[in-house]
C-alpha cells in the first residue's frame, strides 16, 4: 500500500488505551509490529480508588496502572498519542491487502493494516440525586471490585431493574447489614422474598428520593416520604452503553447485552478471539464484554492482538508467495 504524503502507516492502530488496549499493544509491539495507540484519557474506572483482583497490581490506582502500561509498551516501540479517533474507514490497499484510514479529532490521519478497538463503555446511572456525585467512592457497582473495601459496612442496594435481588444476595457475602430499596425494581416473587428473609436482608418498598451526605461521606438514603435510612454504602446496577461510534462508522453495530432474559445495555458482539463482523477489525474489553474486570479486559486485549497478528502473518505470507511466483523475490512484510 502506498503511503500518502504526510500520512503515517501502521500495522495496527489501537483505539483506546486502557488495560485491554495497552495489553494488546504490548503483544503487538513484542511481535515487532508498528503500533499506534490513540487514547482519549477517559477510563471507565477513573473514579475508583484502586484496581482489584489483578495479580501483582492489587490496589494500584487506575492512573498508575495506565502510566506503567504506557511505559511498558513504549519499551517495545509502540507509539501512544493522547487524542480521540473521530472516524475510521476501509481503503483500497491493493490485491491481497486490507487497510483502514483513521482520522483523529486534531485533524491528523493515519493508515492501519488492522484495527483493535478497546473504547470501553459508559455507565448509565439511575437518576437519583447523589448517585453520580458519589460514584466510585461510596456508591459502587461490582462486589468483586469493591466488596472487600466496604466489608461490614451498612450497605443499601438501590433496585433499578430485575437483578436487584441478585445484587442484594451478592453483597450479603461482604456484610450482614444489607437493605434492598425496591425503588424501580419489579415486585418480588414469593421465592425472592423468602431468599431475602432467610439471609436477613430487609426490603424497603418506598421509592428513593436522594442520597444523604454528611461531611463528604454517604450517610443515608432519603425516601420520598422524607424518612432517612442510615447507610454507609449504596450499590447500584448501571446500564451499560458501548462506546461504539467508531465501530458504527465501519459497519459494526452494537447489539443488546443480555444476562439471561434481561437486557442490561449494549455491546459489540465478537468471536472468542475478538474478531468483529468486519474483517480486519477486532474488539476487546468492556466495549464487547461489559462484565469484564480490568484483568479480564487485559487478557482479552492480548488474545485479540494474537489473532490480529496471526491475520497479518497470513497476509504477509500470501503476498510473499505471490511475489515468489511472479519471480519478484521475497516479501518482507514490514510496512
């Protein structure tokens, strides 16, 4: 593929520089590929105090993890740019080749033989005053991310959908003091009511008006009647919306993300290695798997990068065979 004047060409452009993107970039850099990571600096876990369940990095702040990751990929020649990808599109790269243009919001354009999109998701929080302001502090979502840190605290589970009972039963593992605020959750079945009672979980049927904060700490849940139920932590189940605008422009559509019969948001479907419906485009991390914690997202980035590199090797080999048959010598395959 000819390189346009002033236009950089990469083997792979990674869109998104969180754990999935940097892990994929690391693998590709170690595979001696020319790689660019474009990161907007808006990680989903930015409000969190630390990353958990990540062996050897337990409790590390999200910012420190990204800083360390950027240093590691740079050691293998990976370029990281702060910025945002505004669009990507396939281009005619010639027989037997595949490529894409990638436009950045600063007006620059690069080309890539392959794309790895790790743009994550947006958490859609319930419209209850105080929830967004305390998000990632004493308003939490995942018990595996935050449960140990809030152990033995009085926890309120804000019911926003059909998985409210499931969430309450989960958080009961970390504390004996759990209250389920039914709020917008469906009415309890007889079986659910029995389960909650058996685990000592009280249920408040009155809708929630707001969260109460005292001295910059969550202190209670205020009901529409004005009554306040003391709580030190509130767990919520947000909606998951894939950050998929770049993928949509490539013809990769987001679909409903389901847990059983329940729609929890959107995600971009992919095969087990992260390949999307568009050849040459892979995804990893929360954009395709909303439930993935940091270590799982990192593993998915590695797996997708391995598949991406194998695809490049296949293309390089096919081009080399074509050159050999044409008597043109070996094809180096390094852009």
